[in-house]
């Protein structure tokens, strides 16, 4: 389930690292997306 969700996230959600976003200056909604993507990616790798 998480592998499919990770693929959907990759297509739909923005990649902030490619945009050069500084984590210390990220807005709350950006931090929420980063945390969500990290959680799903970690679960997909297990």
C-alpha cells in the first residue's frame, strides 16, 4: 500500500529539494508535506 502511495506522492506533490528550499525557512504547510513524504517513503522501504 505504501509503495503505491509513494508513487502517487512523487507524481502529485512538489519536490522541495529540487526547488532549493531551505528547511529552516520552510512554511508550516511545506514542512507538513516534507514530513508526510518522509513518513510514506520510510514505510514503503520496509
